[in-house]
């Protein structure tokens, strides 16, 4: 993902994804790096799946919404 907006809040670079500046050269380098490193692809993919399942499942989203609603009340 590009390192703009909220992406850096969701992605830990080279942990659960890859953050780059919005530049075609950086994009191509990031893709080539991952294509060449099977272990990194596997590790990043597994951590990304874990991050999503822990933080963006229905129960967690509902819990966060309740907190927001309670803060407004």
C-alpha cells in the first residue's frame, strides 16, 4: 500500500504488508522483492491474516462501535 492516509495505521511495513511512497519505481521494487523472497511473502501473508482476523472481525468491529456510541451518549 502507499504510505498515505491511514494506511500506515493499518500496516506495519514488512510485517503485515508493505508500505511504499506513491511512486512506480518503489512499487516495482517492492513487488520484485516479494517475488524473490518466498519466506517473506509467507511471513507477511500469515501476519496480515492474523492482523485482520484479530482486529477486523465482526465481534471486534461491534465492540469498537459500542465504545463509540457510549462515548457520544
